[in-house]
C-alpha cells in the first residue's frame, strides 16, 4: 500500500520544532524512499536502522513510516549520523552517513559561532533573533541542496534483522514487574529486570 509522500512540514508537526537535524533526517528518508522505490511502510517491508537518537530520527519515522513499535525502526545508538534503509521486498539496502564536514558550519559559519551562546543561555535578544533567522535559512538550504553534499551514500548488502517476534514474559524476582524474557538478567541465580540488575541506559537497548 502506498501513501502520499510526507512533506517537511509534516515532519515538523510531528517533531515539534523546525531544526537543521530534522531537515537532514528528512532528506535522508526522502532519498531512501526514492532510491528504494518503496511506498510508505505499512507493514515491515521497509526497515530503518538509525545510529543516533537525535532530531533526524523523527523525520525518518514520518517519511518512512518506520517506528519502534512496529519493529521496523531499529536504534543502534553508536552516536553516528548514519541511517540504513533496507527494503525487504527487493532485498536492497542503502546507507547514508552524514559528511564529516559539519553542515551548519559549511552553510553559515556565523550561525555555528552563535550556537554556543544560544544554547548556553547567554545570547542577547538581538543574537537570538539573528540565530533564528540564520537557522531558517540553513534549513531552507539543507532542503534544497544536492543530497550528495549532505551524505555519503552507498548501496550495501542487506543484513535484514529478524521480524519482530513475540517473546515470553517472566516476573522479575526483585520488583515483581513482568519483563520480556530476552531482556532479563540473572542476578544471584534469579531472573531480574535490567533496572533491578543495576544496569542503566535509556531503557531500550
Ligand atoms: Zn530538533
Ligand atoms: Zn525488577
């Protein structure tokens, strides 16, 4: 089933704000959808592996229709701006990695210089206004520039992850909450959940 192509504004509505990171994710997803000739993913035929959990991932969810809940959005948090799209139907995959030269600095070095002040809360009203104007121009540029100037793109061998499986749940011996068996840890010879085992992360790795 093919759905209409989602606009950048659709991604902004989902994400909650416009930002260069979202625009980059939007370009990556649109490129991948065109390259793989996939319609929006209703099922699991399109899988995306993202290697960061930043703004761009939200655009990918909107454009590619991949989500954590459907099991076709896989987060491998390696801290890289890299996105792999796998089309299961045609057994093809492409990987997009953001170019090493920082994109915002290339487009507008002055905006990049203002950023620490804005993020650190020390920017004046004037500087804030200037920063937002520059951000808007940067986003427009990202949306219009050749995708090769943003990403290094390669067709790769698809390494198709297993389809989402239903796992058995067991009760954590420590807190009593139910936990998927494959996410349990063994502590003192008993099955416990990850927080009770004393491992901390963002909860889904
Ligand atoms: Zn953002
Ligand atoms: Zn527990």
